[in-house]
């Protein structure tokens, strides 16, 4: 399997050195955007039992959230298949926290039949990113698939959360 993969990568690399049309510029400017799936996992580095309980609670109640990334790209064609891309992107990442619970009252109301609340909280982390990606183009002029690999320098612009509470009596906050 490993030999087959290395052989295939070698064919891709050797095919990437084909002739480039020199009558046009190798530089391209474009816009890019994508939807991302975000979720976090927590680790108890300290080994503390109380932290482990909190981590279990958070992982049980946190959910996947659809996020987005968009920006402007500068692309340099190394060959007719290989491209080097960089740019400036804005990204909104995060996760959901969802819990349903009942109010515990001290006035004699039974907690089982008392009012309940559903809490839905969206966490947002906004980043300014500068990626550096090498891409390989597969396909023709109209439809292309360009897998790539690279790195990104990210700067956290801000973070905030939006909370929505739905009570059993139909009120929301």
C-alpha cells in the first residue's frame, strides 16, 4: 500500500512539470469561501477529578456547528498543474452548547413537574488568517478539483456567544 501511494505521488509530481503557457501571466487573483464543521474536545492535563466531571458534562452537551471561511486569494502557477496560493481570509469558527434542565424551586414546587428551560448557546471565534497552500489541479477548464496542503497564520479578532433560552411556558429570552 505504501509503495503504491509513493509511486502514485511520484507520477503526480513528474506530471506536474509539463510546459506552461508563457504568453499569459502566472499570477491569478480570486475569491474563496468554504463551510466548515467545528467541534472541540477537552483534555484533562492536570488529572483532576473535578475537572474530569466538568469535561464529561461539556462533551456530553456540546454539539457540532456549521462555520464559514471566506477571503481573497493570490495564486501563482508553478506549472500547469501545481499552484502556490496565499491570501487574506476571515473565518468564523465555534461550537454549540445545548442543555435542557428543570428549575429547582425552594417554594415547594415539585422539580419533576416544575418549569423547564432549554438553553442553546452558540460560541463564535473570529479569525483573520493568512494561509500558504500548495495545490494540485485535477480536471479540465470548466471543472477542476484542487486538493491542497498548507499552513495558516491566524489572529483572533474577537470571540462572543449568543444564548437563547426557551422556557416551558413558551417564553424565550
